[in-house]
């Protein structure tokens, strides 16, 4: 080697053979340049990293060969090249992050130092020592991605924890689907049929009929049972938070967004998303929901990167969506997107044979909850319960049983039921054998009772002197009954 740094500790007896041995053994890339920037030597490590042989490099300007462009591919002028600057200004130039270009056209992340070479007081070139940073860059990128995944998982777990805490607060006491009626049997048969598929399900039925129980049963019988079951109470979501609740948001997306948050769709990935009371969604929200159901992807609020999800949709409503669709209150395309496999849940008044099983279940749960041991259901109790129409369905039955358990004296259970929903109710304090009425007779008796109240109040429904107050029922409930049964108020 003809070049050596002036002032070095190399003795005059330092052999070129030993220098070549050192260069060949070095793990970093090393190459030398003359005062015109042409390569004068290159060690094996440099050749291996760059992809050129020593013969291909010798005599060729290094800038034109390996340092001609910036990392983004834009041209890099030789006049501003730090490597060449070393034999122009006589200073050491170190660069912490740059790229060299390989023979195959790919780039190599490097850090390097270009040191001037002096001989007899003259600048005769430079020696460049560089290190391959690509493995380090790849490790940093992998670490960055891993940390991103960890943060994403942390956000998701935090959101799931918050969601589960909300679920614990809201969870009702329905643990199993109870009933032996043909109506409930038909619903369960449809659940068993659709559960193993990925079809979207629409469950319809009155409030309190157990639509959520069927949704959970679909999830548990599917191959997604190990995934999450995420419930969304659609009417409870404010309009301005709809996108954030459904799709999530990133930190700073809006005032109060102090951290990234996964939405319900993302939380339900590989699981089931239950849209409870989906008929309550306003038209604008319906269109946003439809887009996600069609494309199976969404963007978080404040982020343009689409996120794909594998989520099964089960929706439920107590509304007549067909009617609302015809009247323009519910999008037709969303209805057909949801109503792939419909399941109708019959009201409790249409499956009175299930009332005994449900009442027994609720009583056992209430006795345990309120630490009561003595109350029990008598045959007269069951007869009374089966004559009631249960406008609130199983949920109302549960509430009635719990109240009766709390107020029970000894073994007797007394139920607080609205007379307007009785066909052949028992007088207060008398639960003996009564006349058994048919369903049609009970409905006629209820109608006649309401007609009598309207006659007494001259057709007035509202106010302290109205028929609703006389019947001890809500005026809106009475007005709805009158309209449904087409009764004349006069």
C-alpha cells in the first residue's frame, strides 16, 4: 500500500504484506482514493458489501460508482460529497447516516469516515472506512413495528377492559335461554342452523324478549366463540361520537382524544359484533354503517389508513324495519344487508307455556341475590302470571318476581301487575280459584275495561282526571293501545 497517514505510528519497517493482511481481516469496509477520487484499493469486506470486485472498483471514481445519489434517489453532486471533501480541505469528515449503492442497484445504509492522506506535506487522497447499518436499520424498523403492535394491543386490551367493565355493569341475569314452547324451539332451531356460517343475522322482537340471548347463542355456537362478543347499544351513542365509538380514533383527532382508541368494529375482529336496537340509528349513521358492512374496512377518526376487519354482524331491533324502510326512516340497502338471515322472537304473551319455567328461574336467582329462602311459586301464582299479557316480556317478568321476593312475608308471593293487561285478573288479596277465560275473552275484557274508563272521563286520556290516571297506567301506553285496537275515544 503506497498511502499512509502522516504522523502515524507505523514504523519504516512496516511491511506492505502486514498492511494487506490487516486490511483483508477488517470487518468494516475500507477503500482508498487518490486526489482525483479514483479508487486505489478496496478490502474484501468493502467488495462484499458493495457487490463490486476489486478489479471493478480500481481506477473508477468512487462517487460515480457507489455514492452518486441521496437515499431518496436524487442526484448527489461530487462537489458536496463528504468523501471527496477530505482531500480538498484536509479535514476528517464523518457521516452518521447515508447510503452507498450496490452493483445490483440496491442501497446500503452506512456510516462512514473519510480521512485525508498526506505525503511529504501534500494531500494525495483519502481512506474511507464504512460500516453496514442495514441490519441495524432493519432491527430498528422491526423494533418500531413491534412497539407499534404492542401499543396497538395495549390500546385494544384497555378498550376491551373498559368495554367488559361496562358489560358487567349492564349484564342482566339471563344465563340461559329458558322455554319449551314451539315458538322458542323454532327460534333456537334457526340459531343452530345459522351459527356455523358467517351470515349476517337480524333478530327482531319486542323489548325484553331475549334478543341478546339469541345473539350470544349464535356466537357461542360458531367457530368464532374463542373471539370477542362486542355489544353496541346503538341508541346510546351520541351522533358526534358515532364514528369514534364504531371505528376508533387516533390521539389528537379531536378535542379530548388524548390517546389512540380502538373502535367496536376493531375490537370485534375475529369475533361477533352485536348491534342492539339498530333501528334507532339516524339516517346519516346508517349510511356510514352500510359502507363498513359493504367494504369490511374503515378508517379511524384522524387517520387515513384503512383497517380491514373480519367481523360477523348480528343485529337486533324491536322496530318494524320493513315498514320504516317503506316510509323512508330506514335505508333499504342497509336493511337488505342486515336481513340476510332473519330470526323472529315471539313475545311472552304468545308463549305463555314458558312463563312457569322463566318465573321459577327468576325466583331462584332473586332468592339467592336477596338472601331469601322461604318464598315459593304456588299454582295460583302461576295461574295469575299466565293470565297477564306481559308488555315488557321476560324483562318485566323478572322485575315483577324480584319485587315480589323483596316484599314477600313468609312463603306468600304477591305480584304488582297492571290491571289493564289482565284478561281475568285476581282481585287484591284474593288468589283463590277464579273463572278461566280464553285469550280472546281476556282481550275483550281488557278492551271493555278501557272503554268504561274512556266513558267515565269523556274520552280524556291525559291529566289527573284522564282515563290513564283512572287506570293507573302511562298515558302514552293507553294512547298506543287505543290506536292499535282502533278504539273510539268518545
